[in-house]
C-alpha cells in the first residue's frame, strides 16, 4: 500500500469516526417518542377490560394491585422519579409472561434499553427477597436444577418407580398434582420453557420470581383461569424415567457450603421418609 492509499484510508476512517460522534452526541434524535408512554400503557390496561390485564400481566387486576401494594409495604420496591411500581412490575411480568426481548419492551414502555434492564433486574431482586421470607420452605424441582437452598431436586441418576410406593394415597394422583403444578407455571410464564441467553445468575432469579408470583396468585385467588384449566383437563403422565442434566455451569457457581447443606437436608428427609415407610406407611411421617 503506497502513501496515497494510506492517506485515503485514513481519511475514510476519520470521516466515519466524525459521523458517528456527530450522530451520538451532537445531533441526537429522540427515539422513544410514542404518545402512549409506559405509564399510560399500564393505566390503560388496568382501567380497561379485565381480560387485557390477565392476558398481558398473567393475573387479575386486583391481584396486580395487591402485589404492588405488598411490595411497597415491605419496602421491596418504591416509586422513582421516572417510573412507578406498577410500571416496574409490568415490565417484569410482560417479559417473563411473553418471553419478550429488551428491544420489544423498550418500544412497549418507551424507555431506553438501559432503563428497562435496570428496572427488570431490580424487580427480580425484589421478588427473590419476597420469596426468601419463608426460609424453611423450598421448591420441589426436577433434575435439571441443582440442589441448593430453596430448591429440592431428586437424586441424579436415581430411577423412581411409581409402583414401588405404597401408602394411604395413590402415588399416581400425587404425581399428577406435581405435573399440573409445573404445567400451570410454564403456561403462565413461557420464558421457563425457552430461557433466553441471560447470565446464569439472572436465569436463576427468573425461575424464583416466576414461582413467587405463581404462589402469590395461588394465595390471593380462589378461582384462577389457568388453575381451573389444569385442574379440569385430563393429564397424561409419562412414566418413563429421564434425568435432565443441562445445568453444569449453574452447579459450579453454587457455593459449596450452601449446596452441601441442602444435600444433607435431602438425605435427612429421605431417611426420615424411609424410616416412616418401614414403620407402616409414608402417611405416618410428619415433618
């Protein structure tokens, strides 16, 4: 490359840099300029037909208001200068309820990607703290999740046969209840069936947040459409044993001490149930 070519290349690169700087810092054209702001959208939904709120936010209007009030009362979320708690919660619910991208959420709520991400993560953390108020409880999960505080997973590689269990209750009915619980949870929050490429720590919080919202709805509502649907539908239970081991990275980031504590709890629980079974039935076991 001779000197003329080098000079021409330098001129092109310099012009590109100047144009980029001008467009970013000197002549910035507003992007999110819709008349319907994020707050306006949320108010329109909450003041409109109840079906819209259920379809968009995955819950009845009064449950949405109750959840907002609870988060405020417990000082887990608060209004900011630019965004109220209702809009913050709506961002989370719309994202996990429709597996929405950050870009689509920007357009819906008329905020920058940075603002959307900031409030999404803040509401996630609030939901995790909300769910931690019952430290003695845990979520029963499948083998795709690690055994960790708040999550009780089965032993990996262990085959569970329904016919091996005897007791006062039909084990197939118990299995149906578990299958229905996971079914309604994934139906309400499809993001759990196709998790985007969030950092692993965020993926973990999304699962917890979905479970917390699910349990809150269950607690506040006697007749929810999705609960009713899954209670009435015939459910086919697949008895084939399968172990999903798709979270090796997540296993590695769990603190060793916390994981060991939950594994010890699982062992103690398994032994207690086994001993109660030998004494005359699982129904004799009381935790």
